[in-house]
């Protein structure tokens, strides 16, 4: 397995190279530039030209690309034109916020989806099953921004149970328990929103797997031997039905680490998704290219992580 993992990581190198080239060219061909927003009636056009020249934006694209790649290998992704900060430090700060949001979202997602999927599959065609299926249809149909705005208005502004923006209140000192608890308090509502919207696929897959498993030969054999249904479900059906869910886990984790653009934007949460949107709007090329490269790496890592999880859960499966 370790040889396969190393080989997969080596394959990522040319894939990331092609991705970086495409993204860099697309970013450079976006209309406008990072200094366009500085133009006012009082702005001297020569000043904009001077800033553009100083930033090296007038160089040929391949010169800019090679310079960017060389700096990236040294951990230098440039300076954010908007935030006037080192891109690596800026993304690291936002990545930490997104990590906590992702961690709670994944926990809530599986705590909600797995029990509902198991109940729906075990009690097929019952009122409980029909209720869960209806819930899945509703969560699948409702757009992310609609549910986010509803929760924000109801629980944030109307009931005032949760904060409406930010990741932590300014009055708390970093490193204290109150600071940590306040950060958790800020991510509860967006995490619940994301978890509810993400349960649909897992519930439907798990329900279908359990229904199919109940008709398998090994289940009929176990029942014919007089094994109680409780043990049949716990020892055979549930274990085999969870395999497809394990395959999704890698993509779910890495996808959430990339940040949710809608969730973070609606709730004003300073994560990587919100940073990505604001960087596009402000033509902050340094941040855009670095974030897209990170998102591409996470997507490739999610595929490998899913294969590894599957091989651990089911020893019969070995990644090739």
C-alpha cells in the first residue's frame, strides 16, 4: 500500500503543474487588475502605471509564471494586493478557521445522516421511512443560500441564539478557554446548515444499500440459522452497507477543508471560501492562484484518502 501511496503522490506533481499553468493564465486574463479599484477622480494615472510596473504585471505571462513557481517552491506565494499581507500567512489564518468549521460540519453530517439512513433502510416503506425520504427530498431541493439566509434570519437576527458574522468576538484573548468556546459558538449555526444540506446523498446511499443487503444470500442464510435480526443488522447488513459511505469520507473531508463559498459568505465567516470570493472580486491574483492550487491538491488528496479509507474498512479491497 505504501508504494501505491507514494506513486499516487508522484502522479500528483504533473497534474498540479498543469493545473497551476491553466489557473495562472486564466487569472492573468481576467478583466481589470488589482490596482483598478484605486482609481478615483483624484488618482494620478501615472501612479497606477508605476504600481503595475513595480508588481511585475507588465512582464510576459511566462516570465511572471516562472517567477511565481520559483517563489512558490520556497513557500513564498507573494503578497496580497488587497490585504497587504503575505499570502501564505493569510491563507494559513483562514485555513484554521475553515478547519474548525469543517470538523464540526463533518461530525454533525454523519451524526445526522447515518442514523437516518439506517432507520430508513431497516423500516422500508414505513411512516418513518417516508418521513426521512421526504426530508431528503426537501434538503436536496432547497438551495444552500436559501436555507442559510432562513437560518441566519431566524436564529441569528430574530431569536438571537447565534452570532450573525465573524469567527470570534474581539473581547476574548487567544489561548483562553472562553476564546475557544466563543469560536465554537460562532461555527455552530453554519455547521448545522452545511450538515443538513449534506445529508441527502449519504441517507439515500445508505438506505439503498441496506434495502439491497436485506435480499442478499448471506442475510437469508443468517436468518435461516436463527440468528436474531438485531445481530443480522449489526454484524452483517450495517457493516457492508457502510462501505460506500466510507468512500465518500475522503472527498467530504477535503471538500469541506476547501471552504464552503455560500456558507462562509452568507454567515460572514472568514474562511477560505469567503477569501476566495473576495479575492476574485478584488482581482487579487496572488491569493486566487494560491487558493486554486490548494483546492486542486485537496481534490486529488480526497481521491487518495477515499481509497485508503476503503482499503482499511474492507480488507478485501486494496488500492492498486
